[in-house]
C-alpha cells in the first residue's frame, strides 16, 4: 500500500522554493526569445506566483524540473502555456478614450475623403482579451456610413492563446463594460439571463467584424496586409529598446501611406528610428508620398 505524502512532500509540490537567480535567467531568456518581454530580477516574485499553477499542472516539483521540461523535445506546447502565464492582459473598454475620439473624427474623415476601394481595416496588434478590438469596432460602426459598415474589418491579434479565447467569444462580466456609454451598450451589447446572468456579449453585428488570430509581434515580419490604422498599446513598455525598434519598424511597414499608429500614453517613440509624424498624444501618422 503506497504511503500518503508527508506534509513536507506536499509542501514541496504545492509551494516550491523561490526561483534562483539562475532559474530566473533561464526562464527570462526563453520568454525574451519568444515574446520580446524583458523580465528582470525584480520580477522573480511575479514569475514564481504565475508559474505555480503550471508546476502543479505538469507535476513538476521544482522550477529546475520545469525548465528541463521546457527545454525538452516536447516542450513547445508547455512554452505556449508559460507565455500565457507570464504575459499581462490588463485591458478595458475604451481605455484612453481620447484615442477613440481621434479615430472617430480625424481618421475617419480623412479615410472617407480618399474614397478607398477596400473597406476600413484596423489592426489591434495587442488585443489581449478583445476589449480594445471591440471598442474600435463600436467606434467605427458609429462613425462610418451604413455602406462602409459592411466593409469594416478589425484584425485582432495577441501572443496569448488564453486571452484570444476570450476575445473570440466576446463575452464579459457585466462590470467590465462600465466604461461603455449607456446608449452604446443598448446598441451593441446584449445582457445575459438565467445561467448567463451577470454577463454581457458583444452583439453579432459587431462581433462578426472582428477576426482573431495569434501573432507574435517579435517574430512577425510581414503578415501580408496593410492598414489605415494600427493600435499597438501597452505592449512596447514590456520590451527593451532593440525589441521596441524592431516592433515599431514592423508596424510602420504595415501602415498604409497616411495611416495612423496609436500607442499608449505611457509609451514613447523617443530614441526609436521611424518616419512617422506626431499628430496627437500617443498618435503618429505615416507620411503620404
């Protein structure tokens, strides 16, 4: 008859010792190579906390054992789960609302004046759980003429497969939509009932404008599309300067001439080489040649 685990062995499985400096460097290097996210020593407690569940799920008793699994022949699937655990997906509807005002007025007016043959397409390049992408879609649905609404497409991408699962469903807790004005809620959201009480779902006419896909901004070179607008907010702050340069250059290549790049107010393109013109706080425009 097998012996029951001792209190000490249970504690070892459920509460492994803190990350050593060597283990943190090894995990940080894996994360940097695949995602561009820079983890410094001050992140040790954060990394430890977020990886506890992965150790339990894989049955690893230590971070060293977990590293061996990641570096093994079949570690790719677990590496995806590691990145899901590490990446931060904090977002909200209509975050930094000034950007949506610029989008609905200046950007839409310029785009309509050019009479494009294709529809209005926006890349939400770090969409997390989708709130940004749906905020963009709602803003443009309200701002565009009826004929153009049918051609509206939002390409929503992120590194985290877990976050993208939420984005695809378009279902959120009711408290997540507090920043959405009441009129827009009535037009574009539907309230859950019965077992879905306390949740809201993005209505189909908005949900169907959003295409969700995984894109690693650090590894992407050319996704085969150009956009009049790209939102890439609250992601550059996690990269070191060389990775910021690479990502900004890649995003610039994906802008139409005259296209707009929106970054977060907490971010800056200072010290990064680019040919974009500053037009508003955290809003840049590619020149029309």
